[in-house]
């Protein structure tokens, strides 16, 4: 991956810019895992880094690094497929490069402030300069505004290039979806004394990102990747894409209601949230079927030549199809009905779902796209999975799955003991946290976190070396 | 069949919410029904 | 032969139009619902409180009232019940003062990053207790463990004392860190917590009053 900076076979400057985003994304992914590990250890040994690097700090950097690395990888993926799909060089890639450096500098400053300054006094200046204290979108207001400017440059690049170049169905969905994705960020940029109002709009950003626009993004990415990797027929892929858009937005937009059960919002959200969000897994099943079906079909057709030209990318794509359905679909459905959610809301159940779905739905396909990028960067026709690629995929998937199961067990204990048996409250919380089975589950979560980290080490090793190896093998 | 209104403030959606799944079924129906029309018009186009 | 191509189910325009319709209409519905909800969750006024009009999110001056959380036969779950006037930090707060105090509290809750350990209205991290109804928690009431530990006589003073020096009052191996919360900020935070406990959360957390009843009956409810 590093070598690709020097010897680059990508002819398009947009694709090269995409690779720059991938590099930062993978570094932030590493930061996310380290922070998660600190937080996991603190669950077991609360004295670990107490009043030095508290759980709140580790957890904040953990989830922010997650959001930011995924956004980086998404911007990278967009730039990567932009010139390929539109057959246009990109209207202002130079400006895009500048935006990349500005964004990276801003992210670095924000993270350093999170880590070293952590919190501030209860004044407006704190939410402008240090952190906004709103889960997932903690970035201080100055950075919010900076992000908006950078995203405007990015979106202009995509939109103008789309207008100037070839307009494929994939790019049409991409352009429309990115507008919604970027615009939604604005809903999280204000302060109010009313906590219900605060969380109402906060969910507009969080939910309409991860359960609507991000999912559609994954759909477009999968469509593009299927064409690239196994030479799937564009007409079939694009038809599926429109079906996915229909079902994802049809269920996801009003599925927002499942966050409005208990935050002070009216009772009618129970019904809206319940049934619309219960349908959210349907498109995920469709995507799963679609990927596997195309895979099987295309392999059968191309008799003599190998059907898959990028082994690791395809492996991550299939993991995505499965992980998206399992993590986002099944684990989400577990607790989406209000009758269940009144007990599971705010327990480790949510954490289990969060780990499985962010990894299954997003991390997997974004890593797969990075392999696609590497293939292009090294000009390799046929990229085969190495030992490192297999270990990276296996260990990280196994680790996250293990964490998900452990947290589900912890959540189950918490729901029954803290919520059902003891009726919530301060004492009930601590009784549940001290249950031996709960503690055991947290221990397993930490162990599986280490396994995930190990998988990440293999992954990075592979990303750094696979291109060179494949190139040497072809030469 | 129709339950007593329970929510704090009566509103259009609150009213629709008074029976078993009435609100959500109503919303699903108004979203899905026009698709029949889209289907029919596409069918006509294809037949031409 | 031509029949195969006639299927609408495999035609891209059909799915494209359907996707556009469903997305567009769902968005319009969401916007409509948002306007309806906005009206219902905007803060009430002092006049509402004085007249006993129930608002989902009451005015900041709710801190001048006694708040309870009781099972409602009609709603089928627990709801906040706003009762008689009750001094808060030994006085009655004017509309302006109460609003300013709540503002300080909400701001402090964000500045100190409460949400990355606790949950507020059930949202946040899961490392520390949910704060939705913390104001009503038996641990903070008279003869409750937390109030007794701080040596104060009222819920608000006990909470404010704890918030300023959390690591002086350890109860479990997992402790709240010292976050340099000033006396003023602590008052604001307690007002924020009291106000939050008065929000109608459709019965979340369920069974909370069970804890309260057991507590009143002298049960420890722990073992």
C-alpha cells in the first residue's frame, strides 16, 4: 500500500486521491481498535488509566475513529470509482487533494484535543473548541464547519464530474445518495437545552446515516465491485441496485421511528418504528442473495478463465453480504420492537448490535474496496488471496463475531436482572454489572477484541505487501 | 376495536394510532398502492 | 420469445420509478411527522405547570415542583407526575433563573462528556447507570445510600456534592472520575437531571417504581 505512493499504475488522479483516503482510513481503523481495547480493559479493571484516560475518553475516540475512518474510506471509494464510472478525469481533483490535507489536519487536531484536553468547563467555548459531548458526532463546532466545507468540495467534484461524464445507474444513485448523506450532517450542528429535541435531531444524523444513506452507499459499492471483480452484467446489477434503494429507503427512512420510542416523543412512533424498522432486514437479505447469486452464476459462465480477478476483495464482499444481514439485520431486529426494546434500550444489547453491524455492514466492504484499489494501483490483472489476507479476514471476523456474542450475553444478563428483575435504577445497574456471568462475558469481549486486533495486524501486513507480490508473480 | 385515546396530545397520527397496527398499516398502504399504478404504466410502455 | 422481455419485474425503469416514489414519499411523511413531533416535544411554559397542563417536556421551572413517576392505568405504563411546589437548593427559581440554570446544566453535560459513560434517555455508553430518572432514584433519597454518604439533607445537595467530588465517594471498583465540575455547574447538572426526570418517556425505564416501592418497604432489592 505504501509502495503504491511511488510506483503507481493508476492513470486517473481521482483514483490516486482515493488511495490517499484509504491510507488514512486504515490508520484510523487501527486507532479505533486500540481505543476499544482500552475501554474493554476498563470494564474488567476499572482502575486502568483512571482519571488519566477515562472510559469516556477512550470510548469517545473509539467511536469517532470508527465514524471518521469509514467516512474516509467512503470518500476514497467514491473518488476511486468516480473516473472509472463516468469515464471522466474528475473536474477538480487538485482542489480535492487540498481538501484531503485540510481534513486530515483537522482530524489530527480534533483527536489530539480529545486525547490531551478531553473535557472543558460548562461554557459555549467548550462545544466550539473541545468537544460537543454528543455521542458519535462529538467533533467540536469549528471542525463541524470545516467538515462541511471539505464535504462541499468533495461533493462538487463528484457532482460536476457526474454531469460532465457518462451517467451510469450506479453513479446516479451515488450522486443522489451522497447529497442526502452530506446534508444530514447539518441536522447535528446546533445546541438546545431541550434534551428530547437534542436527541430527536441527533438521530436524524445517526440513524439516517447508518440505516439509510450508508446502506445505500454499500449497495452502490457492491454493485460496482461485482462488475469489477466477477464481471457481473451491468443491467442485472443496476436493477438490483434500484430494488435495494427502494427497500432500504422504504424501510429505513421511517424506521427512524425505532429511536423515538423513549426520548419524550409521542406514542405513535411505537407503531411506525416497529413495523418499518422490522422490514429493514429485507433489503439486506436481498443484497445477500444478490451477491451470492451473481457469484455463482458468473463463475459457471466463464469456463476456462478464472471468474474472480480479485480474491481478497471478493472474500470481503461476501463477508459483507453475510455480516450486513447478520449484524445489522438479525441483531437489529432482535430489539427493534418497542415491546422488547423497553427492556433492552440502553443495555449491552445495543453494543452487541453496534459491533456486529458496523463491522458486518461497513468495515468489510470498505476493506474489500481497498483491495480493489490496490489491484488498480499495482496494475495487477489477477490478485490472489495470500496467507496474510486469509488470516486478516478470518481473525478479524471471528474476533468481532466473538465480541458480538459476548456482548449479547452480557446484554441478556443486564436486561433480565437490571431491567426486569430489579426495575432499573442505580443499584440495579451495579448488581447486574457485578454478576459473574456478566463479568465473564466482558472478559470474553476483551479476549475477542485482542483477536480482532491480531486480525488487523495481518490485514495491514497484507495491504502493504500483497500488491508487490501479485505484481512480481505476473511479471 | 378502537382503543381509547391514550397519548398526551391528540394529533392526526395519534388518532390513526388507536387500533391494532392501524397507523403503520395505513402508512404502508399509501406507500405501496401507487406502485400498482407505476407497474401498470410500465406494463403499458413495454407492450408498445 | 419476445414475452420474456415484457416482464415489468425485470425492467429497470419500473424499479427506478418505484424507488424514487417510495423514497420521496417516505421522506415527505417523515418531514410531516417531524413537524407534528416538534410541536409535542417543545418545552412547555410556567403557565402550563401552574395550570396543571401536561407537557411531554415541561418548562425549566419544573425544578420548583415535586416530581414522581407512577403507573398510569390509562397509558399502561409509568408516567411522570408533577406535584406540589418544592424548594430547589432552598429557593424557588424564577422563569429566567430556571432557564439559565438548565442551560448551564445541559451545556455542562455535553462539555463533561457524560454521554460517553452514562446513558441519557437510554442513549449513550453503557459503562455507568442510566440518568433518565436519576433524580428519582432511591439511592439519592432520604436514607438512600448515596445521600447518606455525602452527608447532605436534600437530593439536590447530595447530587451536587457527589458531582463535584465523585472519587471521594466510591461505591464500587468502577468509579466516576473527577471532572473538575464547579459548584455552579453541579447545580446546573442537577437541574438538568431533575428536568429530564419530568419528561414523559412513554414508560422508559419500565418498572422503575418497583425499585422505589421495594426501597420504601425497607427491602434492599439487591439480593
